[in-house]
C-alpha cells in the first residue's frame, strides 16, 4: 500500500513538471503570434477551434450558414410532416376536387333544367299563340261565310212593289271581318329575348282586340238575322191581315209546274246558333214568300200610275145619260187619252174586245174567284188566253162605249159579283205603304 502511494505521488509530480514546461514553452509562441497578427476589432468574425485547429468565419458567411441550416431544418421538418401525413392530405385534396366537381355538375344540371324549362315554356307559348291564331282565323272564315249567307237573304221591306225591282242585299262591310294577317307582328317566335314579356303582352293585347272585333261582328250578324226574322214575320202578319179583311181564302196550290219529294226541315243543333237562326229566317221567309206570291194574283193596285183622279166611285149614283139612280159597279179614273192602263194583278186574259156599254174592254181572271175589268179603252194590247204579269200594260185609256170623256172604268169581281175596288186598293195601300 505504501509502495503504491509512493509511486503515485512520483507520477503526479512528473506530470506537473511536464505541464509547467509546456506552459513555459507555449507562452513565447503566443506572444510571437500576437505580435505577428494585426489587432482585430471586437465582433469582426467568429472562430471555431477543435483540437488545436481553428476555423474563422466572417459575419455574412456565418449568417448565411445559419439561415441555410434553418431552411434545411424547416424543409426537413416539412418533408417529414408531408410524408407522415401524405395520405390524409391526398385524401383531402381528392375529396375537395370531387366536391367541386359534384358542385359543378349540379350547377350544370340546374342550368340545363332551366334551359329546358325555358325552351318548353317558349314552345308552349308558341303553341298557344299558334292555336289562338288558328282559332281566330277559323272564326274569321266562319264569319265571312256567314256574311256571304246574309248577302243572299234579301230585305223583305220592298217585296211586292209594282216595279218588281230586286232589293239590295243586307250584308255590308260591318258584317264582314277584316282580313287577319298571319304576319311577324303576331308571331311569338320573332320576339327578342330581352323583351319577351313585353312582346307576350303586346301580342296578347292584339289577339284580344281581334277577338273582340270578331265578337262584335258575330253579335251584329245575329242582330241582323233577328231583324230579318222580325221583318218577315211582320210582312206575313200584314198579308194575312189583308187577306182576312178581304175575306179571301187563297188556294194553297201554287201556280206553275212545281213538285218534288217531301223532306221535312230539320233545325240545326242548339250549338250552331247562326245556322239555326238562318234556318228559322228561311222558314219564316218561305211562308212570307208564299203569301206574297199569292197576293200577286190579288188586285191590290190601281190601274193607272201617277196622281189618281177618281171621278165616280163604286155604288149608287145618278146615271150620266139617263139621269136616274143606277148602280155603278166600278170606279172611274180620269186621265189623258192614250195613257197606259196596267193590270192590277197577275192572271189570264178571258175577254179582250168590244163589250156593249164597256166599249173596248179587257177582263182578267186572277184565280180563286177573282177577276178585274177595264172598260172604255181606246186600244187593247193583249189577247184572250194570254198570261199577264202584275203591272203589265193591257191597253190604252180612252172613251169608247157609254162614256162622257177619257177615263177607265175599273171593276173588281169576286165569284162573278162586283165588289167595291176601293176595299182592295185600301188594303194594298196599307200593305205596301209600310204602315
């Protein structure tokens, strides 16, 4: 133990002695180095020493190294984090992309649906406009055909006059619709996109005005038909009243060659108001025409035209030659020598020549027991058996036979008996004067 202690103390003493020698040897070298190096300012650089080696860095290089080390460390941390969580990041990015894609697809689908709805609505509006316009065109054509039908119906006011002039048609411009043009102004397909609502309203207003105009024409045509029916009924009532006053019952069989199978009249359906009204007017007109045709054979007119100068009425009078009471069987109408004498009704000549006190006389048979005589004629213009029409000239006024001056002796006979012609003339005046 003592030996180990002695040796240890000797070794320690030798080590201390060697360290002192090294220190004494290094001091001169440090002094020499300090003398050879120029003095450096404080903080001018950084020195790293390791095992006797020293590396000196300037401030710029040092901070570049520090920044580089920091960037590399950050990049390493980021890279490590990315690789650690790369799956979650990729999944998140994919999910976001899928969500955006779905959102875009939904938006595109909405836009397509909106376009489809808009297109469908435009097509529906187009179809509605076309349907409405076609309805108006069809209705216009119907009203035009109605106007043509009304033009074929004559006004009964002038029927039965002696001059037999054809009455003018009832239809006029007020009963015929104006032409409807299928132009671009009514086509919804030509509407600009920015003003669609305004165009729709404008076209709708135009179609509404056209429809209102057609409604007015339709009502006007219905009113004309109602007026025609009233006129024909009024005319028929007047003619029946005249026949009743005269006590005549005319033969129902019409004159002339007529015939054919019996086909009853069928009124159109209730929905066809115009056609039903036209049929009703035609029925009333047929009755009126039948009565009018019958009255053509009734002596309701005077045998002379112009101002009538009646010199001797029907009935008892003082005979101009014998100067005693006598029965005058007709009416005397004074006039100019050679003035035309007209048939007061249609019929057949049964006598034309000299007839005693009548002088030159013409007798016309009108059927149904009616006959008329025209005496004192200066000239006879018809022959026996000749069919004459209403108003036809049968002779000339004169003073032949038992006459005191130029005049025509006019008689009306029913079943061979002389009746007062004034009764027939007054009935004719009432019928044709419109009173």
